[in-house]
């Protein structure tokens, strides 16, 4: 089992938590992005730079993931692809994206995209702070505790 991160849009404090957790739990962490970024040096952490372009990082994540891997992303279309391939998706706010909620989230995403393209101001997501980081940390810890004790 490994953790793959859609790193371009992942909050810095979330990445820092993942670096520490990967080292402490000895779990392979693969950061995927289309630009270089600082990564904590570790035998457990790797960084893959993909070419620029829409969905290139997403395509790479789906290509290298295996059933049961944990993918960290808030990207709804990526999450849908990962779920279909048997991966687990946790967004940086500590919310699991699952078969049960992905359809609604994809529909909401598409609606908001349509509204934005027609000129309606929709705003962005709420800020990322201590509450969100704590929820992410809690869910990550629960997932790893279960995944690492299962043979």
C-alpha cells in the first residue's frame, strides 16, 4: 500500500503532515505534480514531475496506483477514476470520496463549472485551517492504522 498525492493543489500544511506520517509509519508516499516543489528527503518519499497539461498528473496517478492505495486529492474527476480502479480517496479536509458520494459531488462540480463559464460568481472553497488539517490528520491516522495491520 502506498499513498499518492495530487500535489499541485494540496495545501502545504497537509503535505508537511504527509511527509512526517510517511516517515513515522514507513509508508511509501509519492507526490505527483507538474512543477517542482520542496519535498522532505526520505527513503519513503518520492516526487514525480509530469509534463504540464490538463489531467497529466491525474493520468499518471491512475496509471501507477494499485487497488487499496490511498490517493490524496480534492479533484472530483480524478477521485471518480481512482474509485473505479479500487483506490481510496481522501481529500485534504479529511473527507472520503466514495461510491456513495462521488456522483453528487461530480454533479455539483459540473453545475458550478457551468455557472462560472456563464459569468456567475461562485466563489471558491472555504479556507484551509487548523480544523481541516486536524480532521485530515485524524482520518489519515485511522486509515493507516487499519491498512497497516491488515496482512
